[in-house]
C-alpha cells in the first residue's frame, strides 16, 4: 500500500515536471521570436556586425554576476583557449544570423536554424568519434532534405540571406560542441558569461570597420534583444531540466508558427508552405536524434543538441 502511494506521488511529480517543462518551452519560443522580430524590424540599416556587437556588449553586463566565481577559480590556459575559440566561432555565426534576419522572412530564418542540431550530430562524429548508427545517419539525411525543401535550389533563386543562415547553422553547432568540452572545466553560468565576453571581442573589429552612429531607438531595441535572448536561454535551460528532450524539442517547432504569424502580420511576409514542410521534417529528424542522444547519454554522457541559439 505504501509502495503504491509512493509510486503515485512519484508519477504525479514527474507529470508536474513535464507540464512545467512544456510551459518553459512555450515561453522560450515566444522569447526567441521576440529577438528575431526586433532584428527584422531594425532591418539592414544598421550593419550586422555592429548590431551583433551591441547586442553582446549589453549581454556582458547582464551575465556579469555569473563571472565572479570563475575569476576566483582562475581557469586554466586550455579552458581560456576554448572560451576564445568558441567566442570567435559563435561571433561569426551571430553576424551571419543578423545578416540573414534583415534580408529573408522570419519563418525561413527560423526553419533553416533548426538544422543546427543536425550539424551537432555530424560534428560529434567527426571531432569526438561518436558512433553514427544507421538510424542516426538516416535522420541526418532526412533533416538535410528538409533544408533543401526550404531552399528549393534549381526551382527558385537562393537568396544570400538564406545562404548566410545555412552557413551559420554549422558554426552554431561547432559552438555547442566546444561548450561540451568546456562543461568538464567550468560551470554553465561561466560558459555563458565567457561566451558573451569573447563574442563581444570578436565582433568589435567588424563593428569598428562598419560603424555608423546608432540612434537611441536602435540602441534601445538592441538592448532589448539582449534581454530577450538571455531570458530565452534561461527558460530553455529550465525546460530541458524539467522535461525529456522528446517533449521539449518538438515544441520548438512552435517558434516557426509564431515567426510565420508575426512575419505575416507585422511585415507582410507571405506564408510559404515549403518552409513549414521543410521545417517540420527538420524538427522531426532533430527530435529523433535528440532522443537517441538522450538514450546514449545514460552510458556515455552524450550532450543534448538544443542549446545552439544566438
């Protein structure tokens, strides 16, 4: 009798955690769409490298409290090297993302961005010699097919913005894989904080070369993107901790829905059915890969592939 009651209580707690994870993930999709909407609203008037620099400079101040314990511990030279390398890779990816956001529909940027977990799987095989079974290889191929459905090369002109976002996806994946290495040497807060610092340093030269005097309105909007992005990474972490990946990953597809609705209502962007079909295929493939990674992590600590956002 007591065992049955304990079992019921455990099941209820698990259900509550899943429900909390769902709500955290729903909030995450809204926050990240807010980031994309602001960048789309600002458009190409402000250079991508400058816009990204301002966003991360503000982000540095937001995450500053997380860096205090790190400086007390004095990270090793190898850790600092990885922090710097990740900052360079992520900084280039963010610049490409800002460039894409100013030039192609929000929904298309969002859908192509779903390919990042696919590239994480490929990178884990190339750099960490993680085994790729037939099912994972099939999922990777299906995910890339989804990207081709969105881009439709040969059937329409592939825009520079789409190519920029497609180039950003493997760079975001590389950033995540470096973060995987860093988790053995630093806390999550320190990793996020150092990313903001080294991204800011990486983006500084491009911002100086392309600098133009931003208006107070532009500074306010870019500061808001830093707030929304930081909050989004926090809610995403809460969602991942509360619920299984097989629950949270498919919910990420809602970001495409919000993006399409927002793009149509705020910017007059047409709804492209190919973007939804391709995006759905990519999310299905990424969900399967994440499920396999979650199973493998019980044996070899394989990481998730969700946290590849800008």
